[in-house]
């Protein structure tokens, strides 16, 4: 029995030691890993990141290169070889710049730093399953015989703090249900015409809402104003939201936001009227749909 207890104690100590080592810098093995916006980096500091992993130098990931890889270039030896690795399909490219290899989630180091805390877009493949699902849901709700033509769909990638606030709001509800609704507003920029870039015009109702995740509307307004007072209004039927979708004259598209919204399970969801929520934490932009 004494030997058994001793082994259990040793096993527990080993487990605790292993858990602690997993939280320590992979270069120095002494300081805890640096945590930024919820993401745990493998190193404690930029100095250790430049020094590379502790177990020993690793060769550049580009096939045929024997020079030591560097964390600053995603384990390639240089910026040139990092881009070449992406071009040859050896590693996946950053979802923002598309030229550098992914290092932190779906982003390269440079784009992660420049886009930290920002809302980003990712264009969906027109032949992909997600694009077809969003398009089908969008079109099926229209009552008219003349269905809209969905040209592009952009997935909205939200900062972690926005996602956490939405998840926390859902937990606070006694019995929550999630719905897909649609919100439209005036889009005064050329969003999606050449590239998926959110503009900085305060009067652009689409970009302002997406960037703030419904915390700010056009001209800095904090809420919409409707029959239930100040809050946020969206529609189950996109055809009803379409009347608010106006675009600048140079854009060939109308623009609408597909939203994910959580409400109490007992809430009656109107099919032919707007759905009201009082707080931005209850609703987040999921996709931006460009249609004609």
C-alpha cells in the first residue's frame, strides 16, 4: 500500500510538473509564455522568439534549404524562403496578406500584430459549402418571384473580446436560442468592388456596424430607434431588410449583413416584422452578402 501511495504521489507530481512546463517559454524554459488577446505565444518575449526553440536549431522548412529556420519567419530561414514556401504550397498562407505563412492562427506574425483587435473579412469560395449554405438561406426567405443574385459572401472574423462578450451574454440567458437574422443599411463605399476592406467613413452604415459589431451605427449613433425604442433591429426575412439597403452609385452591389442573434427561448420571433434586442452583445455580424 505504501508503495502504491508513493507511486500515485510521484505520478501527480509528474503531471503537475508537465503542466507547468507546457506553460513555460519554449526557448528559456524559465518564464511563462506570453499571452496576447487570449492567444498563448510559444515564447515569453521577443528576445526568446528571435533566439528560436530550446531543443535545438531546426532547418528551414523550404525543401532543400539547410540553413537554420527562424521563428520570425515561421521557421523559414528568411522572408524570401517564407514567401516561397507559401507559393509552392508547402505551408498555408496568411488569410490577410496571402503571401506570408501562417504563424498565429490564420495570420502571419506581421498581420496578427497589425490586425490585433480588429474585425477582418475572408471571402468565401463561390463553390464552397459555406457560400452555398449562406446563399440558399438568403434566397429561400424571399417571397417574390424575382430572386436576388448573390455575387459575393464575406465571412466576418471578429476579435476575441467581441466573441467572448457574445458568449457571456448567451450564458446569462436562462434558456437561449440562436437565430439567423439580416440587417441592412446605407453602404456609401465600394465594399467588395475591388477588395474586401472596411472603410472609415462615419456615414457608412455597413462598415460602421461591422467594425463595431453593432455598438455604433452610421454618424456615431449608439443604437437604432424603432417601435420598441432604442436598440438593434434586424429581420428574419432578408427581403424586409432589403428596403434599408442603399449603395453608392459606383457600386454594382446591394449589401446586407447576416447576423447571429441570441434571445430567450420564450421570445416570439416575428416573420414579417423586425426582431428587437436591447444590447449589442446579443447580436454579432456573421457574413456580409453582396447581391444584385
